[in-house]
């Protein structure tokens, strides 16, 4: 009996959860010819951007009516081949993204590093800034945001894979983002 009680105590203290549940998503648009895991229970949206300049896949935490969530993972493929793009390399695209984020209040570049993922060179950026918690609301307040962006080029196209959340909740889904990175597979 003492052994059983000791085992129950160990399981309670260490936990016996297998971790979060994931769903494997296969891109539906021909430009998003890939698969990636996302957190079960999250919502998703796949769309073509303005004037067909990019294809985008978004996963985001559902919220109750009136609630606000910043948690989201976004994969963007820029549809102009790099030969027609305004950027000649991932460094120029990284600089452009940082310049755009500088328009937000209190923007800080927390990390900018080079790495290698998906069999290609990448640039990783982590930023913090403030933005409105609600759009088009007289009650909107500035909220601290943290964002991690991975930029890479594959088969002549530029991609970004981003995770954004409120600064205080950023770590809550960071492992989900890391899991999504590890499971991203291109079909071509």
C-alpha cells in the first residue's frame, strides 16, 4: 500500500500528461504545398493576400466573444519569385520587416541571428513592441507584444514563419511554435 501511495505522489508531482494534442494540416492552396502541425482546438485560415502577392496560412487561439487573443502562428509565402522581388536575399527581407515593426511604439529587436532550417539558411528575429489590443474600438489600449519570425528562401520564393502573442503570454505557446517548425514539410 505504501508503494502505491508513493507512486501516486510521484505521478501527481511529475505529471503523466503526454503534452498538448496536435493536428496535422495540409495546405489547400497550390501555393501552400506543405504540411504542418498546429495545436488541436486552434482555428485556421488560409488565404491569398492583396493582389495575389502572397499566400498565407494562419493558426490562432480561439477566444470567447469580447475576448482578445494575440496568440497566432502564421506562414507566409511571397508569390513573386526572388528574381522579381524587391529583396535579393533574406537579409534584405529581415531588414524590411524590422523597419515596418519600428512603426509600432517601443519596438525592440531582442534577437537577430542566422541559422539553418529546412535545409536552407534562415534569419531568426525576436521583437517586442506595443500595439492596440482592439482595432476600431474607443476602449483600445496599448498592449506589449512579442514576436518571433523565421525568414527563409526556398525554391526561389521567400517565406516567413511567425509566432506572435502578448508579451506576458508569449511563453505559453512557444513550444507549440517550436513543434510547428519541426513538423513543417514541403511536398515538392
